[in-house]
């Protein structure tokens, strides 16, 4: 038996009531949804690592400057001088995945959609390394191989004479301490931990980040985005 049909007047009133209760209020100009606005409230106390602007004389750390120019990474060493922290927080809040396993690599910033997938980031950085569809940079290819990086070779290149990785009790290489690094390694570490893979822990480099510095110094192609 079909349900009894309600009068049109009552139906409209009921629908309006349901709509008002089902749609939570939020600032649609600043946030994608009420859930993203709640994310903003949750992360308002976050602190951020500021990128460093690297200014060197022409005759200072020339091998470092030459490699920056060769890789077209000038934008990585000259970040924006000013930023609005509230807008940065809104970007992160609106990028937060609400549904488990769903991430669209876009955020909502003051009425505009902002993509932050690898292609968008590469374009923002001036396309320092252009890859074909589905192609990986040499660094990513090597990291995905079991024999991709020779840890002994990394230690010889990144450490001062006689120094090596810090190891676990079992002898596994885990990180290189700043005191064991060459000056050039320390320079690349500073850039990496400030402008590429920000971290507040800058007294050493874990093995994966050592691989990145090694790749840079040996001119292995790196898609920084």
C-alpha cells in the first residue's frame, strides 16, 4: 500500500525544515564544507617551518650555486618573503581528506580551487624537470629498486674522511650526523630541511634524505615537486 500523499503546503514546509537542519552553517567563501571548517579550528594552533632565502656572493659555494642553476631550482632558494598565515591554514584545512581513502589533490582558497598535484607543483616551480606521462625521475626509479643506492658510496661522498653513518646495535646504517658531514653536504642538508622536505630536526639526515642529497651531488635527475 502506498503512503498517504501529504498536501503540497505541508510538503514544502517539511522539506524546508529538513533542508535547514541537514545543511550545517559554514563560511562557504573560505571553506569547502562544514567538516573542513572544523579542520581549520583543529589546526589553528599549528606552527610552520618558514622557508629560507639563500643569498650568496658570486664566489661563495660556487659548486652549490652552479648546481642550483643547472637544475633550475632558483625558486627553491628564493621563496616569497611574506605570507598570510590564516590563508595558509585555510589551504591545509581545505586540502584535508574528509573521506577515508579519498584525496583529490585540490584545495579551496578564498573562492578559488588550487591544485597541488605533482604537475601543478612543477608548474608553480617553473617546470624545472619535465617528464612524460607516467615517467618517473631517475631518483624515484632508483629508490624503488632494492639495489638503488649504494650506502657505502653515500657515506664516502657525504661524510668527511674517516666518518660514516650512525648505526643501530645490529649495524644497520640509519643516519649521518651533522658533525660527520662535509661542508657541501651540510649546505644541501640546510636547503632540503628548510625548503624541500621541511623539518625542525636539523642536526642529522636519515638515510632516505641522505639518498636525496647523494642524488643531487651526483647529478641524478630529481623531480622536486
